């Protein structure tokens, strides 16, 4: 079994072809995230009611400054889905100038999610882990946060673990020394696999959702386990998450 906990199905050059392949692969579960509320309905159609592919309502921090008018749409779709992502904050140099609007939107979203009883959330926290954790702490009834491709420091990671966050980890993260250093500090039962495809490429070709399975080989070395055991462990984590969040 393979789980891709963070994949942008709608952003492949041929999303229909990729989603068709995903639907026929009975060993694959996907959280299909979006970057803007406007993309949600179209992306939902890609899943075509397949129970293994769930579509998340998102508002990516890198574009909220151009699209904040879609917040209303976000709120109107929210009751229709149990899945949120990609949301969060981005403190990268070129986006720092939009920090105020990012924070405003993120807070609005967390507030709405809290009001509706919480959701499963896939969260972006590039160069902003501390701020993301602070907000998650303030809005504490928002459900289950999954920090996707965590790139914060060790102190921030420990804080996130303490706050009960889950982590989705992909091949790209585990290919860096820093990613490997962080991953050893994540509790084994809080790790999920992801690709962040099609943004993540190997040899210039975008990863495909089923490539999320390759982290089993990388984690096997780190955990000193057999990769088949890792695969079982990762799927158990997913099933556990589904159970506690009432998803899938
Ligand atoms: Mn992403």
C-alpha cells in the first residue's frame, strides 16, 4: 500500500491521465491538495468519487496576496469537505512583503475551521514554522495538522511534536542531510509519506503519486528496519490517522 499525503493532482500537465492511473491503482491512497478555493470543484472531479482519492480545499500562502477575495469561496466550500490543504505561511525572502495578508488569511481560515469543528489539514510552513505553530496553538480546536515537507530547525520540530503535529515526508526531503537529521526526531507513528508532485522532480521529470513509496527505502536506513516493515508501518500510521480524524 502507498499513501501520497500531499500531491497536486490538478497541476500535472495532463491531470486526467495521472488521475486515471491513480484510480486504477488499488494500492494507492491520495490527499489531492489544491492551491486556491477556485480550483476545488475541478480537482474534486479528478477524483471522480474514488474513495481512495480525497480532495482538500486549499489556499496556498504563496498566492493569497493575489487571491484573498477567494476567502469567501473558501468559507462556502468548507462545510463540504473534511480535508484542508494546502494552507499555511511562507516567510521566504520574496514573500515576506506579503506577510500581513498571509497571516490574516491563515487566521481567518483557522478560525473558520475551528467554528466548523475541525478538519484534517496539510500545512505549508517554509521559513515560518514558529509562526505556524503559534497560530495552531491559538486556534487549538482546528483538528489534526499535518506539517508537510517540514524545513524548520530542530527546536521548532520538537515544538511541533509536542503540539501533536503529524508530518508528511517525501523523497526530496529525505535526499537532504538536513531532512534526514530532522526525520530521526519525528516519532515513528507520526510520519506519513508524500510527494508534493508535480513540483518535485527527479531527473527533470515530475514524481508521480505512487513514487511516495520510495521513502520506505530511505526510512529503512534511518530506522534500521527492513523497507517492507517500514511500508507496513507507514500504512498503519495512515490507517490510524484516518481512524482518529474520521477520514477515508
Ligand atoms: Mn505543495
